[in-house]
């Protein structure tokens, strides 16, 4: 099985032929091709074949397939099973290889475990692991703890780490840009951010895009965001999509949104659903709204429930509308009451009608209208 065959499978997936891609990937796995298992778990997961994807993930642990294990960990995280995801990714991250470290930290971030991430990075830094030290410095920089970030990178430079030397130079340029921006010296800030962006500091490239966008220079903003988006920066991917949508370039906005969605960003799931809905691809939009709703997005739950209701799929619509109605929006409760009436569920309808009356009473300042 050759790399060309694997490329053919990847193209089949992009062309919307998952069955063909699966057949090629299974043959590649049988022939021991590296990377095929990672492709197959992606196909299975995107096709909603959860049990098969998880079984393949477990197999990847048994055979030591690191790439597939990382994907498996992210799949579990996307389903809210953060403890399981962490248990898979932690041993990989402790090797201090950049990709597993990045995957592990991404899951901790998704789980809202920022303190745990910093604690682990500090432990790994104390153990002398340079990759963890770089990630800790980046985290500190993002949180404007610049002095400590510079000290960490300087320690790596002293040990002959050329990458840390370049990072240190980038941080100095970025910090100068931040200071200039905070003092409303925008032209100077643009210059510093451009220098840091040229040195491949993604955060600076994103900041440069924001500066251009705020000044109404949308073409320059798009160029800056696109540079950072090419490095799979989720903030940049979302910003790039927003700039293009603001110019009614829906076709151009879709690729960065899809990429951010593939990387597991819930905001991208919702925004992609909105874009697909606006371009009359409602079944596809529904799938993304449901995914965002399952991750706890009340607005996505309302959209998913409303679409399912329109498609006359009442049993599927009801839990989404109930989830959205729990946020206390009266319009949502009205839609839910209509659905309950069609299902002839009078007890549930009565409960939600009482809830609606309570909300109206509160809105009137506690006085009867």
C-alpha cells in the first residue's frame, strides 16, 4: 500500500465518498501503512459510527499508534469525556514531543482545566522538558505575564535552544506591539506586530488582523487572519470567517469555519450551522446545530429543535427545545408549547405554560397585568 493510495483515500473523503475512503483505509491498515488508522478513525467519527471509532481508538493504544491515540483523545473530549481523554493523552504528553503536548493541553483547555494545565507545565518544566517550558512561556505570554515568560525562554537560550532564542525575539517584538496598542499608538503597533508576525508569532498575526479590522482595512485584516489560520489557530480561523461573512463572501467563509469545526471548536460548530442555514443547506446545518447543542449551546439547541420541528421530527425536536426553553426565553417556550400540543402531552404543556406565566409575571415587576 503506497502513500499515493492513502492520498486517494483522503481525496475520496474530501469529495464526499466516505465509503470509498473507508475501503481504501482498511486495506491500508491491513498492509501496515502508517497513518491509515488515523484516517479511518476520522471517517468513522464523522459518519456518526461512534462505537467503531472508539474501538479503533482502543486498538491504537494496544499497537502504540500515537497519532490515532491523539485523535481518539480529542474525540472523547468532544463528547465531554474529559477524564478518559486526559488518561489517554497524558502518557503521550509526558514524552515531551510537541504534538502530544499540544493535544493534551488542548483537551485541558476544552475542559476548562486551565489551572491543571499550568500545574502540569510547571512540573514538566521543573523536570527539564523544553517543549513544556516553551508551552508554559506561551501560556504566560497570552495571559500578559511577560516577565516570567521571558525568563523561561532565556533559560532555554542559555542551554543552546535555538528555537527558544527565536521565540524570545518574537516575544519582545510582540510585547512592544501590545504596549504601543494600549497607548493608542496604532501605527507603531502595526509595525511591531508585522515584525513579530514575520517571525511567525501567531498571536501577533492575529492581533495585527484585529488592528486592521478595527481601522476598516478589511483586505489587510483578511490577509493577516489567513496567515495565522494556515497554522490552524482557531481564533484566526473564526476571525477570518467573520471578516469574509461581513463582506457577504459566504463561500470564502466556509473553509475556515469547517477547519475550526474539525478542530473541535463549539463556536465554529454553531457558526457553521448558521452559514449553512443561510445558504439553504438546512440538513447539513442541522447536524452542526445538534453538535453545538449537545455541547451545551442553548442558541444551537433552539435552532436544532426548531428545524427538527419544521421537519416534523417531533420526538427528536422536543429534547432540544426543552433544553433551550430552560434558559427562560419566552419565544422558545412558545415554540415548545406548540410542539407539546401536537403531541397531545397536556401535563407537560401545563408545566411549561405555568413557567411562561411566571416569566411574564417577573417581567411585569411582580404585578399582575
